[in-house]
C-alpha cells in the first residue's frame, strides 16, 4: 500500500494506482464538505506557469489561499529568468528553496518530470505540453463520482478530438481503474490512438467507437466533450464538413438520456452552444469549480497537513 | 430604503442613489479611522484586469490584503484564457466559483454589467472602456467631503477634456446628488456633452461653461483637472494652441482661492506641473490614497462583513 | 553609531558602514535560525519590478509571505501605468500610500534613489540598471560568513566579466570592509575598472589581477564567478578565443582548493558546467536560498519589527 502521499510529486496518471486515486477522491470530498480547514496555513506554494493558463493557475492559487496558505510565482515565462537563458533545472533548483511545493505548467513534454527530479519539494504537474495534466483528471473523476457514486458499471462517452486531446488520454487511464464502458465519438481523422485502445484491451475495458453522436447516447452516464481544432485537419474542407456533428446544442442534446451529464474541461469555444448551459445535465462549470477542493486535497496530502 | 449592499454588484453610478452614496462615504470614513479591522479575513477577491491598470489594481489588492483578505487574478488579458477564444461570460462563470467577489476592468463598455449577470458573487466595475469607473468617483467624493464636509453649497470646477473624460462624467452624476454649483472649463472642442448638461438642467444643478481658467477660479472649492489628449483634436495645430491654457503650474494656480483644492484622477502627464505638488491645495496623491479605505468599505459592504 | 535601520531606504552599498553590515548579517543569521517568526505580520510590501527578474522578485515575495506579510505589485512595466506616460516619481508617490515598504527594480541607474526621495516608506533597491543591487551583496556576504566565519584573512577570487558586472562591484565595496585579499581573474577586455582598484588601494586592500584561473586558485577561500557576455566584446573572435578559460567544469575545478567554495549570483548560462553542481564546494543554490532570510531581516529592520 502506497497511501502515503507526503513528499511525493504528481506528474502523470501513470504514477498512481486505483487505491491512491480513490483515497484522493475521498479526501477531496472531505475538503469540499468543510471537514478540513486552514490546512495550508504557513505553507508557501510556488505557481510557475511557463505557459499561461488562467483557469488552472487561478484555481490552484485560490485553492492555496482559501486554506490559509501563501502563493507566489509567475503567469508567463515572459516575466521569468528563462528569458536570460537559464535552464529549467536551475530555475527549479533555486525556487525549491523558496517554497513548500511547486505547481508548474510548461509547454515541453517531460518538463514537469525533470523539474521534480531537480526539486527538493513536491512538484505538481499542471500540464506539460500535450502530455499530462493530472489534476484535470482528478477533478473530472471527482465530479463523476460526486454525481453518480462508484464508476463501476457506468458508461462514459468521450467526444471530439480523441487523437490529440491530452485531457481524454489522462481521463482514459483513470477510468481504466474501474469497470466502465467507454464510447468514443469522433471523426475518423481524430480517433483515439491505437496504443490507448490496445491498453484498454489488456485491461479488459469494454469500448466502442462511433462516428457520430446518435441514439445510443441515451444510455451514457456522462458525455465528456472536447474541442475539435481546425488546425488538426489536413483538409480544411473536411473540417467544415464534420465540425457540426460534434457540437452540442439544444437540438443535439435531445439525443442524451435524462441523466446523461455533459462535461467539458473548458475553455470551450463553440463546441457546446451557450443555450445548453442552463440544462440540468450541463455540469461543466460545477466540474471546473471542483478543481479547488481536489487541488486543496492533493496539496494537503503531499504536504502532509491532512491525513 | 436600499441600504443593504450585501451581494450587490457595483457597475455604474446610475445604480445608486444619494442615500447609498452617503452611507458608503460614512463607512469609508469609519474604515479610514480604523473603526473596522480585518473585516475581509477569509474572503477571497479576484482581480481580473483584462486591461492593465496599475493604480486601480494595486489599490484594490492592497485594500483586500490590509483587511486580512486574499487576492488573486491577472493584470492583463495576455496571461488569460481569453487568448484561447473563451468568452467573457465563460471566464466569469468559472472564476465566480473560486472567490467571494470579483473586481474587473475591461476595455469594452458594458463588459462589467454582462459579467455581473454571469457571476454568482458581487462584481465591482473597475473601469469598462470609456463608460464607468464608479470607485474612482467614490474616492473623489470621499476626498471632497473629507476636506470640506457636506458638498451642499460648494462650487466645483471640472477642467480639461470634459467630452471624452469618463471620470468627469461619473463625477458629475454623483455631484448631482448635492446642491452644488459646477464650472466647466475646457476648449470648445472638448466641452461637456449636451446630454450631461441637459441632465443637470433637469436636476436643477447650477452650472456655467468657460473657455479658460480665469479670476472666477478664486471662488472654487475644488478644481478637478483631467488630461487633454492630442489625439482628440482633428487639427493638431489647434491642440498646440490651446493645451497651455489647461496646464496648472505655479503661475496659473495663483488664480485659485486659498482653499481651492486641486484634484486629479491620475495618472497625470503634464497637465499639472510637478512644482505644484508641494502646494497645500494639491491633494491628488492624498486623493489616490483614499482609494484604499473607500474600496475596503465597498468590499466590506457587498460581502456583508461590515455593517 | 547608526544601527537604527527603522525607516531607512537601502539603495547602495555606499550608504552603509561595516558595523551596519555586520549587524544585518547577525540579524539574518537569527532569522535563518528561526529566532524571529511572523515579524512581517500586518505589513504590506509592494514589489515594483519595472524590469523583470524572477529570482529576485520571487525571493522577496516569499520572504515577506513566509513572515506573515502581504505582498502585491507588478512583474514588468508592461502591466503598469508607466505605459500611460506617468513619471516614476508619480507612481511612487501613489504607491507609497498603499504599503509599508517598496522593493523595486528599474533599468535606469539612479531610479531607486529618486524613488526613495519621493516615497514616505522605505525603498529597497532590487537592482537599478548596471548600478546597484545591494541585497545580492548582502546574501553573498552572508553566505561567505556562514561558511567561513569572519572574512578577515580570507582570499576571494572574482572571475569573469569584472568590467560590467554590477554584482562584483557591489561585492567589492562590501568586501573592502574586511581585511581580505582579492584576486581578479578576467580577460583583459573585462578587467576590474581602475576606479575600483584605486578605491582598493586607498582602503589598503591587497589585490592581484590574473588572466586565467591557475594553480594559485588552490589558495582561494571563495571563487565568485560571473558570466562573460559575447556582446561585451568588440571582436567576436576574441570572445570565442577566451570564453573557455572562464568556464568552470569538472576539469578546471581541480585547480581549486579543497575548501574553495564556488559562488555565482545566478542565473548562469554556461559559465559553470552542470556537472559541477554536485561538488561539495558548489554553493550557488544555497547562496540563492540565503536571499530569503537576508531579505526578511532587512525588511524586519527597516520596518522596525525585529530588534
């Protein structure tokens, strides 16, 4: 059993087993319920955003502040020594001496891992390029469990860009801990990569692949949407042809079941129409708000201030 | 009576009546006198500056911090998700879940109003384009009342760009609550717009318009200066011709009365000469410093932590 | 005796005498040992970085936060009113009303001095162009004294760009308070300027100048390295010829003594090879970390909250 989170970095979903994920979810629920208070008091967290991200940065910062902790850092590498040619490792070796934990986002895959090797304090990966963004997955899973309890036996649809979308890949790994059924809905250009579907086969996770959102969507417990970016298509005409099929609006949500929750990692552009926001099943803002207790719980665990 | 500020957004001077303004001024004076302390403890305020503004942002941030609160946000949209094409409404719907109040500046008129409709926490408008900047007006009125008590019977000169200057328009609305006399001093290209002078007529506020600062300035209680920007003139020669007439320096302030206080919203460029700063009547820095207690009082009222 | 730091600005090493430096070092050691805690509580410090500097800014910010204080400011002039043409003096006259102390970096020499004249609170210079950066020197001296006690009788090598390097000039002034021996190691294009060597002569400080790191390095107590920038050379070929001679790597450090500590103000680019980092004598990250207690002590002294 490796339930001791204290001192650990969180870089990738692959560093974690099911028991640990469930433990983190349990602690997150306790934090959200107000069972732990002020547990980051006298702790200082550096938020190093070499690449900008309002949502994630602000969520981490408010998470720390609301538990009584201190936060400092930068919101883009434009205002950092990186400009003077300093290596990432040197930046981290310096800042590790200024704080109790580091939260970082970087555009290069593997940057967070390298940072965690240079740091003497825990490093939380807040996104490294197209690679990993584990706390996004934590809050996704938390939101699902909060809505429907155990994920065993649930059917989850992932829709949109399943080829390049970092979020859906992380989420798939976490979901594979459970006895779920997955439905992949994407244009064929943007299908879930084979090494992920192979992975699901070895884990004996049931999945199917579809071109379109159709009547079978009524049986979904969750529909997790992601954006389809024009730049991903070789042929722009192809993009124009398919894009409408993956947009949720008042009409297309009629395909969903009464208790099919609609999720999205945000920011969205036009893949979910604003008139869907008021639907009871649309929970993407609630999902975003869950980032606060989940990140608080994670920080409390790695700093050893919640048990 | 609408003296319950709790939960309310402050977007425009037009949302407010005289009684409310006086109540806010009273509370601001109490805060400045140290009567309320630490009243923002455990409160978290987001400062969302989609458009940069050091003075206003730092004034709000120190206001919150000095009352024990937490503050987080961004100082320009360059480091926000706005870059990814996210709508203002989505940004607000997310951040509203991270904080107890939102302070925002945006370059688009009406943005703050739209934000207040999307938010579930109070929104304070810290400037939306050429439109409104209510807390500037609050600190202007506070400074005037601090110097001379009630504004009834006072004569206030507004000088400079009265056509485009957002500050003077907001101030005019607030001053219209009192039995004041107004004197507008501007080049004719930059006169107070007619809908504002019509408004004053319906409110039966006495005003006169002048081309130049002259001997009549001796009777002013306050002279509120604003900058004249070259870009506002069709004919650059005309700008060169008139600009000197609206610059305050050692010589021109001899036209003012012994108790004519000189105010300015800052930042100034060259419309007030630095050698005026030491004059007893120059109170523009004191005015800026009053932004702290006034903003603290406003936040305390909308958060319900001062009564 | 001028040991009362309360209310004083720190702009230049020249404002200080030996007794004061030693007093600051003593207080820094006490702070590092945990003897003073929470002494910046209810204090608010503005960090005004008109020019970006991650390391220095973050070090100051964490210093304040970890002692319970508040911090606010900006990390580049891009997000400040400077863009609107406001003078430095006006910015300072405003912000001085928002805080208990100002920490500032500016690209113009003398800016910090001017700011300290406009401010009513203490100003700490965190670097003004090529001029002064006193807290860097404080942490350098602190690190030396922490490693070897009194500096009297010690031999210190300064290597690299001694002509333009602000850090070595400040350090030289501080070292001149002690009975040290100095060794300057640089290409002849980048020698220590004559007015500094003249200054050493009047202070009767022993020094010698060398072209290269050689066997005599074994007798050094400290080797303080700085970067050689290509732009400093008229002839790029000359840069290529000499640069290798001032790079520390596994091989060249064999010239150093067993207790010759290697220091560097950071950030480094390639003047110290990363494979030197694990050497016991490499203390540049430790040195950077000492910035926190030293800056805390300085702020506590000027704010009168440690005695």
